[in-house]
């Protein structure tokens, strides 16, 4: 039995190591090529750079207008995730505590809407919002992210809210709390591990999203970091060195956030599996 457990552990270790290598190799190639010139990248993209020259990063920083693009991405991501988490938690709590037929159908519609691909509705969406003169605005983009991200968040919150004893809320109401106070003082704090998981997943999605901002944000001053990387594509050429550097600058903040927040993701997943 002991030998079987050891063999099983070794197989798991080997499989996980192979998966880790498959995920990390593209990022290593990206980082290596960000220090090389175009000729070196096109001739041998797998070779190591001759020197760690930061000129590509300085060029990318200036051409991307990095500070403005970073601010736009930060504002859009933070506000979108904040409103998605808050509205979805309140909606899921209302559906669970008011289990009427109408709420059941509404919840099922929200769940069913998750199977609709964005590409199927993006042209009518842009046409309608364009006719209303609501394009080229960060607030329109935030509003759309709230709409597209709420269904999954409500679905996740719904299962967790059902596990919260209703007696806790009844005790708070007896002590004089209003329903709003009960939600924010009793329910929402209990949902914090779930909120952390949902927030991190939405941050990864919204920060890295290219398609929706490319349809909404036309003005260069409104562009997010993923959109700013498109500045290195010409009509007939691609400036590969600064492009690689711009991609590193784009994904570096989100990697830092993920490294600090990974314990909350694991905590939320573990609690979800237990419940």
C-alpha cells in the first residue's frame, strides 16, 4: 500500500510539473524576447538576449502612454468588480430569501444567459449604444461589464447564501437591524471568501479583456492597457521588441495581484467544495 501511495504521489508530481512547464514556457519566451531587437526575434525567437537592454521597455512605456492606460484599466476594473460583487450578492440574497415563482424564473434566465456567446450580440450591442451616443465612455464599458459579469456571480453567490442559517438574520432583525443593515452586517461578511474569489476571477477577466473595450473605447485617451499594445502593429510591419515589452508591462500588475490574492482563491474554492 505504501509503495502504491508513493507511486501515485510521483505520478501526480510529474503531471503537475508538466502542466506548470506548459503554462510558464510562453511567459518565459515573452520575457526573453522583450529584451531583443526585431531582427534577433524573427531570426531566432528561442535564443537568449545578448544583453538585457531596457530600450524596448522605455519605448513601450512612452508609446503606450502607460500611465494613462494603466489608470483607465485600474478605474474600469475596480469599479466593475466592486459593483458586480455588491449587486450580485444582494440579488442572490433576495432570490434565496424570497423564493417566489417569479424569482425562480428570473434566476433561471440569468443562469441561461451565461451560455450566450458575446460574439453573438456584440454587433447589435454596438449599434444600439452607438445610436444612443453612449460609446467611447469608460462608464458605458463599466455598465456592460456589470451586465455581463453579474449572471455568473449571482449563480455562485446563490449557492453560498443558501448555506447561511436564516436564524442569524432573524436574530439581527429582532435586535433592531433593518434588512439592509442585516445584509451588510451579517450576510455580506460571511460571504467574504466567495466575494474574494469572484472579485479575483473578474479582475483577471476585465483587466485582460481586449474585444469589448476595442468596440467601445475609440478615443486613444480612453484606451486600456490591452488596447494600447495595438500601437505596435503597423500596416505592413510589427515592432516585435516593444510589443513584447508592452505585453510584459500589461500582465505584470495582474500577476502581482494574483500572487498576493491566491490564498483567497484557494480558500473560496475549498469552502465551495465543502458546502
